[in-house]
C-alpha cells in the first residue's frame, strides 16, 4: 500500500515543538536577563526602574544562549512523550520511517538557525549596544554610585583619586547649563606621581559638583584650580566642575594651608568601548579594513599620536634653546614660562627629556612671568626657579585638547619678585603642568591613520633609538592584529552558534526517540551535556581565535561537529533497531 505524506503527524509534532520551545525559551531568557541586570542594581549603578529596563534590553541578546538549549529541550520532551505513549511505535508500524518523523525537528532547527544568524548579525548587536550605553554612557551615574558607596573614583589612568563620605543630589539652578548638581561631604582629592606617591592633596568639608554635557561645558582653562586641570581624553565626555568650600591642601614638600583657588575642573570620559560584538557583519568587515573604528585600537593610535606630538614639540623647544638659549611655553593660566638651558638630551627618562644647563654643573633657570592676581594680596609677581635637574615631557596621556607638557624640576630653589627678595626655600621636586608650546602638532598626528603613524615612528627611530616610542608602535600593531582576529572570531562565532541550533534540536529529538523508556530528565541530560560542551567550545574557540588566530577555528567548530556526529551516531543505532 502506498504511504502518503504524514502531514497530520508533522503538523502535530511541529505544534508541540513550537509550544515547548516558546515556553522554555521565555523562561530561560527571563532568568538570564535578570541575572545579567541585577548585579548592576546590587552595586548601586542602576535603580529599580533602570534595572528592569536593562533586563528588557538584554532579552534579545540572551536568546543566543537560551534558544539552542530551549530547542534541544523542546525536541527531547516532545519526542520522548510520543515514544512513551507508543505513538512513535504506531507510526513505525504504519510505514513511517524514523527519518520522516525527524523532519519537523530538522525543519525547526534549520528555521531557528537562520533566525539566530539574522538576530546575531542585525538585532542582538543593537540591543547589546543599547544595554551597554545605558550603563556606561552617563558617567555621572558612576560618580554618584561609586562615591555614594564610599569607594574612590580614579581618573587619568589612576593618577587622580577622588573620595567623599557622602553624595546627595539637588536640583540644578534654573536656566543654568549644568544638567546635574551634586553635593559632596568629606571630600579628599589626591594627585599621584608616576611612582604612585601622593604629589598633591586637597580636602574640604563640603563641595558642590556641577555636571555639564560636552557641548555645554565651560572653558576649563578659566576654572583650573589647586588640582590643575583634571582632564582625561575621550570624546563624548561629561565635564565636572567641583567648587570646594574652605578647602585645605598643598603640594609635596610644602606645609598644608588654606587653598585660595577653590574650583577644580575635570572630565569624566564615557566608558563605553566600541567592540566587535556591537557590529553587524558589514560593519565587522569595515572594522577589519579600518581597525581604528574600534576603541581599543583607537586608544593606542591616539597614544602613539600623542607621543609623536610630544617629541615634535620637544624638538621645537630644543631648536629654540639652540638658537637663542631660551624657550617660552604657556601654562594653563596663560602665563609665559621662560626656560633657559643650552639644549635637551634626546634619550627620554622616566620624567621626560633632560634639559642641559647653560653652564657646566649650573642650574636650569625657569621663570614664570606674572603670577595669578591676588597672590599674597599684592600685584602679580614673577617666580624664578633654579633647578639642578629639569625634565620636559609628557609622562602621562595628554588631554584631548592639545599637547600638554610637564616641566619637572629637582632640587629647586625659588625666589619671588623682581628683586629676588622673597625666597620660598628649596624643594625636592616641583612640577609645572599644562605647559603648551607655541605651535601644537597634535592635531596633524591625530588625523593620521595607524599605518601613517607607524611609518613616521619608523622614520624617526631609524637614525636614533627611542625605546618608548618603538614599544608604543609595537603595542599598536599588536592591538590591530588582536582586533582583526576578534572581528573574524566574532563572525565565525555567529555562524557556529546558528549551526548549533540545528544540531541541538536534532540531537534532542533523536535521544528522545531512542531512550523512550528512560525518565525525561535523564534523556535530556544525554543531549544537554554535549550541547553545553558545544557552547563552551564555541566561546573558547572565539577567545582562542583572538589569541592565536586560525587554530582557534578548530575548537570553535569542533564542538558543533561533535554534537552533529553524536546525533548521527544515535540515529544510525535507532534506524538499525
């Protein structure tokens, strides 16, 4: 007798599969999204409403982990129930083969794989980006959350630390440009040197902090205070202006006293980092061609540009010293800083490039022309510094607005006034920060591509060795290689995840048919463990691709191939019997 196509059985199986898949996927997604979001509520970063919103943004990305297991679980239970109720036996007796019975699960798995690839390529990156931006794009939330829980806030690669006993929010002034006003109690602000020692400290019982969006930020040069310009590079940053009330502070080797300047300005950079997981397939291809589109590479590119700009600026100062014996820089308050020396040694030290005194064993002379008005209640006066050793450089990352040099002097004697009548004593170390050359070369370097910067580095180091510059160029090259591997690894991860949906559903159906006499959870265990191994292999393989390149693809696809081979093996055993 001719067997017709079992459309009724297929329809029944497909409806059961879809019902179980929907229920299981919904439960898994809800649990995973809640787990991913609740930790932000636990550490004080987000409130209740924001946590629920974050969980909503995470629902679609969590399908990447929930959907394969939900499909395998739905197939296992559906086919196992039919096996226990002898419905599959009846189908076999009616001439319907095992392969025919498996067609609905294979079709569902294929549909899930295609849907997974489409979501992983177009939908999930957008939801992940929205969730990440919700956490990191507003640094004011980090400021209030960290300080409000008694933790310190580190800025400028850990060189600036801010502490507060308590943080409260008040309504911003009507008509003002600040979008948030915070009141800090028990404030301590520290500035560290390269060795991690405290170089400057300021404390106050109360402080007001106004937060401005980048477009509304005031001119930082007009609000520099005792902590200089607390700036950190980064586009899309939030500017914070802190007004200290009756602060007390001082520098290293000086006694603490009342601080006249009570305003400290700094930037809170956006901590969002553009990564491969936020990009579609087309955007990943573009990122492979231009790796500087991603944050990790661009940070290294900017740092190399800053180092090249620093050396170019120092070259200008060296040439000016060679011609006229003095060079003029401008500090953050707009005051001329005149340096008298015979030249600059090329080899950079830990504190920068060493200045060569005009006379053998003589001091390097630095004159700050015109101090801030109101100094000691008198008219502006001139400060003269004589240092046994002096270094000019950019020991930390420069601010994004231009090349900012630091003049570090050791064993310094300082006099105040044109008659040199007032002497401040001898300091072990004195640093003049925020010094700017007459011509800033940073803009040209920032506009260059990584390849151009590396070529300029090679030309500069061809004649004379410059170990820090060479290391930074090598670091940029390593970051480019790692980013390109991450891009390719992410693309292959999406393909492997889509294939895992197909093989997990088929394996669950096969095990449900073959182990009909076993308990349902025991049957699912036989399909769950290989599926879990496949997911671990995909994740580990993607990481291995980033670290080692092509060999990681063997692990990435190996887990999926193992599940497929296991499903085929048990299907052959099932058909044989």
